[in-house]
C-alpha cells in the first residue's frame, strides 16, 4: 500500500510538472500558427499590389459577411479582405482570418488593415496608397491583430453598435492594436500581439515599442501622433 501511494504521488508530481509545459507548448504553437496566417495575408497583399499598379488593398466602411460582403452599398468598395479573395482564395469566415488564440471559438475576423496615415491625409480620407510610399518597411504596420473588445460583439466583445462581426476592420478612426495595460487593451498571446510589417516579417509584441512600430510610413509615430500632413 505504501509503495502504491508513493507511485501515485510521483505520478501526481509528474503530471503537475507536465501540464504547464504542455499548456505553454500549445500556446506557443498557436502564436506560431497566427504568425503564419499573417505571413499568408502579407503574401496576398503583395500579390494584390503587383496586380493593381502598386496600390495596397483599400480599407472601407463596416461590412458583414455574407450579407453585404460585396460592398454594393459602400462607395469605397468591398473592403480589404474581400479585395484579397482572388489572392487568398479565402472568404472572411475562413480560418486564415481567425487567430487560434482568440478567446471565442467563432469565425470572427481578428486581423486589421493599417489605415491611420491614409485616413489623416489632407486630401483624404484616402483609402489606399502606393506601397512604394512606405520608407520604414521594417517598422510600418501593414496588418496586425485587432486586440480590443470594442471591435467585437458579445460574448467577448462590447461593441454596442453592431450585431454582427465587422469583416473590414481597420484603424482609420479607432485603434485596433492595443496591448495589455493600455485602456481596453489585450494580448491575444502570452508573447503579445502579432504584427505583420511592410517588409513581410511578423513579430509579437507585449507592449508598444516606439522604436520598432510606427503608424506613419515615413517616420516613427504612434497612432495618436499621426495627423494630416
């Protein structure tokens, strides 16, 4: 009986050691999978620019899928995810646009297109720009994880205006990328939030780094610092 209890105790200790390690490995795998999805989106964006005179996919107004995915009621067009369908062969409800670490297992779009600088131009809001205007390619956000509950509906989100998920998330008027510790901020991974930069690399950040992240294609600026120029 004593030997049995000792064996059971050893097994319990081993399980207590293995469970956190397995949980950490699982979360790491989800972070890597999310980064891989962002790279695929990045490749689709570059393919889009090649076929559209160097212009980035346009951001648009609020859209739902499949109700108004074609954007017939929006003069700015169908939005960026639907514009990329020929390059991704994926619709907005595809796993490609859903982060595996998102707290709710649904088909919501968890990525946003960077649009703050374009929206703030004096000739604007303009809805696209040539990719050649990006001078800080390794620091300029091209796409990233929409990490604030205000962009989502219940049960995880708290957006009171929409009954459906917005498939055309962009940060032209409101920030999409906020980190834990910031007001309404959240980190989708233990490593932080994944960001796709214009030079095609993806990196996770636990907080905003003013030397590594910019919302302006030509100079280092945070979201609120970008104004009409």
